[in-house]
C-alpha cells in the first residue's frame, strides 16, 4: 500500500499509519519542509528505539502554503494548488490510499483532482480504509507509549506537569495533574487531583491553571488526542467544548 | 431548489451559519451524528440559536435571558440571516448514527429530486463526513467548502474549481451565535468616507513622540496626542483642538469641516494620560491600508450571557474596587484609578467611603438602580472582555489591541485576556504598538507597529513588524554596531573597545559588577541614546549599565567576546582613574599590566603591588585584579589575588585582602538581576475598575 498524507499538526495517527505492516511507501505533502522534517526526525528516533519495522520509503512533496500572514486563505490556497505543476504530474497508483489529515480542502482537492479511491481515517482506536462500496478495518498496529506520543508532538511529561503547577499564596506549589495514562492507543488521559481543603476548583486561580493547562495540551496534541478527568463538573463539561470561555471565569477573584 | 446539508456539531454553530449565509439555500438539513446506542440531549442551545438566527435578528436576541436585567444592557443587534432573494429557508435537524451518513444522504436525495444538492464540509466533524468526498456515482450531493469570506467552492475533475460568491457572516452575528450578546461602539460595513479618511490622516500626521516615561519599559515614547506638539501641529493643519478638564480628568475634541468631531478621554480621574485615541486611529488605519477588511468594529464588548453571570461579575468588580480603596484608605497604596473609581461610584450613590463605607450588596443594589436611571448605562462591569478593534477578512476575525506603552511583557496577563475570549475571538490576535522605543523582546510577540498597518498582511512577515516604519534612527544606530570577538564598533558613534571579565564601577557609592566585555563611549553626549538602546535590547549586553561623573562616563558590556590584552591596556590608559577591573589573565598579561600601571597611575600605588610575587603555576587560575585610583577609598591600590594560592603579601595587606574578598562577596550578592520592564502592562478597559489604558 502506498500511503499519501498531508502533514498537519496531529502526528500520532499518521505515525501509526506509517508503521502499519501494509504500508510499503509513503508520500508526505507539506507546505513547510521544516515541519515535515521535524516530524520525521522524531518519528525515526522513536522507531529506531523500538525497531517496530523497517521504515517505509518516504517521499516529501512540498505543496502551496496555507499561511494567514501571506494572505493565503482557503480560496487562495485552492487556486494555488490548482496551478501547482508538481501535483499535476503525480501519478496515483491503484494501491494508493489517502490518509485523512491536513485540511478538508486538501482532501477534497486530492480526491477530485488526483483520483484517490480510498480514504484512511483513524477513529475510535482503529484504522478505517473506506471506499464508496467497502470498508476495511485495521485493528493491529503499533501502539506508542505515553512518552513517545508526547515526543512526537514535541512535548514531554515534565513540561505538562510543570504547566499544571499551581502556587497558592504562602504555600508550597501543588502539581495538579496527578497522573497521565493512555486511555486508548492514541488518546492520553490526564487525571487531576481530587478536590480537598487545599485544592478548591471553584477558586479562580485553580480554574485559570486548569484552563491554561488544558489549552496548552490541546495546542500540542490537537483537538482529539486527550481526555481530562477532574471532579469539578463545570470544568469537566468545559473540556468538551474548550472554545467557550471557562466557566465562572472572573479575573477579579483570581489572586 | 437549493438544498444545503452539513453536519452540525454541539456548541459551535458559527461554521454552519457561515455556510448558510454563503450558499443561500432554500432548505437546510443539519445532520446531528451519534454513535450507535448513544443517547443525545434533546436539543443543543447553540442549535436553537442557529434556528432563531435564520428567522431573524430579534428572534435570536429572544433566545437570551432578559437583557433588561439587572439593568438595561446596551447591545448591538445581530443582522440575522441575510437573504439575497428575500427568502427565509426552512431548517431541519436530523439525528442519525454516524455510520449511516451515506445512506441517509441517498435517502434525502430521493426526497429532493432535481434539486441543487450541496453538502458543505466546513461545519462538523470531518472524520465522519470526509468519506463523502470519494467519488460515488450514486451520490448526487456536490461536495462544497465554505470560507470566512462567504465564498464557497467545489473542486471538479481535471484540476478545476467552481467558486460561488455568497454573503459573509458578520462579526456581531458570530458573537450572538456563539452565545454572548455584544455591544459594538463603532462599526463599519463599508470603507469610511474619503473625508473621514482625510480627517484621520491629518491626525496621524500630527502625532508627536512623547518624552520617555519613568523606569525601564518594554515599549515607550509613543507617537501620541499627549505631546504638546500635537496641538500645534493639528491646529496648523486647520483642525480645532479643544480640551475640557474636570478635576484631574480631561477630554479632547478634535474637529474639522463637516466631519463628525472626534471626542476622547485624554486624562484619567487621577490625571494619567490615556490610550483611547489609539482605538479609533487603528480602526481607520486598517481601512486605509492593504488589509482590505469586509467589516470592522472598534470597541467590541462581549457581554456576560446570563443575568446571574452579570450580577456576579458586577459584584466581583465592586469587590476589586473596594479592595483598592481599602488599601489606599489604610495608607498602603498611592492614588490609583481603581480607588478613585470606587470613590466616585460611592459618591454617585450617596455614600462617602471616607466616613461610612457601604456593604458590597448595598452598593451593588444602589448601582443597579443608578444604571437603571442612567441614559447611558455602563456595561464595562458586565463584560467578559472588550476588544479595541476587530476586522473580518478572508481569514476570519482578527482582533487588534492598541498599546501606547508596555511596561512589562507579562504572559499571565496575556493568557488572562485569552481565557476571557471565546474561541472565535482567539484565533488571530495582534497588539498594535505606537511606541518608538521598543525592546527587541517584542519581536517575538504578535505585535505590529501602527505605522506598519498600511502594508496589510505582508507586514506580519516583516522581522521589523513591531518597529516604526521607517526604522527610527536609534534602531539604525543600534544595528550599525558590529560586534565580533575582537572588536565592537559603529561608524555612527565614537567608541573604544574594552575587554574585561569583570568590570566594577561605582554607582551611588556602591561597587557594581558587570561581566563580559564592553565598549567605552568617548563622547558622553552619546550616553543617553546608547543607554536607552542597551536597555531596549538593541545592543547586546548582559550587564547593567552605569554612568560616572568622569569624562568617559559610561561603558557597557558584551557577551561572548574574549579578552584581548591590547584593548584592555588601551582602556586602562584611557580611564584607569575610575574603572575597577577584574579579569582572568595569564602570567604575561599580568606582568604587562603591572609594568604598565606605574606609568598610568601615580606614585600612590603601594610598593607591595609593584613587588608582588605571583605563584608560577597557579597564575593561569582565576586571578582578579582590581585597579583603583587614589581618590577611591575602597579597595585601595592594586590587589592581585590568586584564587587557589594566596599571594605572599605582608600582614598589613592581609586585612585588605580579606576586605576585598568580603567586598567581592557582597558584589556577588548585589549582582543586579536582568533588567525587566516596568511593573505592569496597561490595564484593560472593562476588565478592571478605574480607567482603562492608563499609562
């Protein structure tokens, strides 16, 4: 199988897919070679440690950039891709599968223009390869450890734990995340300290520390790579929709 | 008939509204997906808001708790769905098991034969919908993607793109759809008039650079209306400048011709200059530039959605103001705008906090009553945040906050601001600076200088984006310094390179150490300028800067430049009567220095210095030489100390060595910390009591 994937910002499923037994070669599309190279460096390092399998043959294709600073909005992006000669020269062989990553615009364009017939997604801990008439499920694949997942995203446990450190006035700092564990092969669970007489999540300072840490983790792992377990129901609910303002957040009672 | 289908996610319906507004459908099918066996809540509040929005502005507003409580809350009405053909589309929500999406679409297409069937991929979970993009001869839905600009497109085979230009979803509507009422102080849905732009340009042309503020600041000396030169300039251009003062506060009105006069707060209740002028200038400047927004708002207040939330927020603000008052009242704090605001709130409600301070609940009730009676109720205490300027362009909503000065880059304050914003306002945020003295650290931040707004988005890629344009002569001077391992020089300023691992100079009667290498300014008139550039990080140094009353007056210290004896000797020749220097030296160097010193210093150098014996093998270890002149009381003479073997000094001098060690120890303790900016960034309007944007 030849896997084609746009390199986005969530790396674990892509790295798992690249290590699937079925995958013999990979083409990675990226608008910034530095980002894809950083990802490959980490990926290779992890694979070298584990020796999961011989790495597939990897090709990199640079594609037009989606860059807000350059004024490249989605409409400009699609126009640039339309005129991209290297994309036009690509030949998609029957064993090719398009991995779902990047933006929907990339997927729409690749399917329509390059003629991909199969799309691979990662859902609920398994890989699905869909065609219009068929769906193949792959459940056997390499599972990364917590540290490997974090490393793929340029994070580590101490960075995250440090972020969750809360320093109450006049007391020693408290590390609010008590443990990190794997909820599923691709999802990390962050367990927050129980509420007690020292730790009161109804207080502004703790809410802020919680919200900042959740967003920090989200920034690193993407939208779907994490779960938070916290006894405070309001904060727990907020995690389902972190795009809202954190509940009861009020600057005036923060200190 | 145009049928639009998409996935509707819980909580966030802005992408759905963007797609609806872009496509202008006749019928909308929202597909709510669930896992097999999953039980969903009856209806998501956001979905109700979307349905209401389609029906119109007031229907959407009615979705919110009474905006007359706890007092009439000023708000800007949303537009609601805008139809290009006066048609309100029907909307339905269908809940299906996610794996059945394709079959559901087969089924719907059978209901709508011969219709223009569009499936939009912008809203909803992509992992569920993306399979539909695969070419299926039996699926008649065309895959579309809507964008922030109201343009939708679809890709067709052979590298073709079909584009549909619709209507964009406005900023105010996004806010209401996301669950917050808003109040927009000033809104443009089309470019300002030529007259208005001309009026603005005259004001910008008249801005003057302020004098430096107190203490080290990350950004200082703004171009502003606060400088007296501004009044002269603006009047010379035919504008009328009028300032009205009341106690310590002041308001400025600028007018010319038939353009609506511009009035803004100039001084706060405690007489501090305000930055309000920036908001309007940024707003117009964005239109008079390459940004080309579709829409803009200056002063957007995001209002707390529930009555309970608004009461709670107001109460917390009063508690905060009361705290500031109490601290002031106890004599622990000087006058602040917060305490002044508290005093005024008390006063307008018939309380005198100096005599009988009201209970918070008592004051809260009085305040709500006051706001009820007011013609213009204040909303700053019921808002989550207030944003200076927002624009909508092809990338979405971008927010700009103006800053005249930055005393300190405080990440926590930035994070606070971010936390108080809903996601749709957090995507792209920039600070707009109008300062002219700017620390290099700000290059790393999302900051664009006011004078670079003109160049639009391209300006964001410029490494100098936080600096004025053209670059100030000061920054050019800083960049003219060539720093390498052997020399530091600038063609624009007269300098002499010096080398030392440790240089002491005297400040306020104390010895202060600097570490590294440095240059000597040969003209003391350059002192203030270079000092300011070093403080702002434009000239690399890791040491504090000190001045002296001596002629040479100043040095600063560079990183990572190794010792060059000849340079050091030159330095000593120039200024040996003032500088104390401690350096790591090898034997030859020490001998050379010792040989050189008698020529430079007078005969007061004690004999023990001249006759000093140095241990042969230890000489490469850390040796400290402190050079002083006769006027310095401590430490006297020349002292050479080998850190591993004590030099052979006669007893009389041993105490001096001990004193010197103690002296050095003290110096280490006193070693200054890295410079920081001032103590606080400017307070934000609406977040705190008191007056915003105070410098």
